[in-house]
C-alpha cells in the first residue's frame, strides 16, 4: 500500500514514518507534504493508495484538499490534535482518525479498518464528516489559564502575537490570552477568511474598513494594524479580490 503523509508538523511526519516502519503492515511512504497545494501535486504524480491527512494544514484544511482532488480513489486516515469540534465531525462521518501524538496500536487498528473499507463507502463517510466539521468550523476553543473559552470566529476581530503568546480580540470588547504562537492557529483562521498581514497579526477580512497605501489597515472599530513590506503584495491582492466578489 503506497501512502502519502499530509501534515504540517515535521516531527509528526517523522514519528509516523518511524511507526509505520516498525509495524507488520506493508505500507510504503511515497511522499510527505505540509500544504494543500503540495498535496494536490504529489497526489496526482504518486497516486497513493492511502493518505494520512492532517485537518489543519499550512494553507487550508483537509477538506479544502479533498474538495479539489480530481479523483478520490485513495483511502484516508485523518490526523488531528484533540479538539472537541474536529473529533465530533470525524465521529459523525464515521471516518477513521488518529489523535496526536499517534499511538502505535491505534495506528494498526486504523490501517486494518481502512484496508477493508470500500472507497465508494469512504466517500460517503468523508462527505458526512465534512458537513459536520463545517457546521462547527466557526467555533474555536481556546485553552486559557483556568478555563476553556469558546470563540465565534464570526465575532473575532484580530489576533496579536507576542513572545510565544497570542491575544484574541473580539467584537464584544473582550480579549483572551493563550500561551500558543499565532502560527498554531494560522491554518484554521486562513480557512475562515482571516489574513496574516504582519508576523504579529491575523485579521478578519470582514472587519476591515480601509487600507492606507502607506501600509496600515483600519478596522471598523478604529483599531489600526500594520502591514509588513514582505506581506504587502499578498495582502493587497487578497483584500482587493475579497472586496470585488
């Protein structure tokens, strides 16, 4: 069985390859990717039988990849960190998944399950999982110091990162500080209409009032966000494209 690993964290990919080499199951890893775009290219060229597919990738989600795949002729095992909504979606769709860090016994069980699952039946499972995932995709659970906070991404203005911490600013005036980097949330937010105009910020496109060509974003709340010179062209292209729709 030829397998492709699509996962945005190198150490997870490396660990999964090591586990696959140590079990009594004929799996040949033919490629590794960290983004939707790379996965599409490698899938077309290598034609894998099985894809280990992370939910959140560097430029989108697993479901973005599946939507753009021309021929869904491979099996899928989702990989996810423990997030309530992601697990709910995958269980709803009866699609198989592995929790990070990947456990060897769970890996064996998942391989045995997908090996016997007809591709046609899997397509139905994935469609159900996608619908369930999208129904809760607007909710993000933040692990705070003393609680878990549910944030509606429709009401999230922007995020600001500083020295390994990220602050989430909401339309109700509340803010939430988490001890994670902005990078860890980037793929999820990009998939929900956010953009990263600066290394320290991610902004909800729907709350942008205007952009000064000097390199400053003005939000509808009056907050200003800088745009770095390195990210300026990408931001302008995305901003203009969004507002021409």
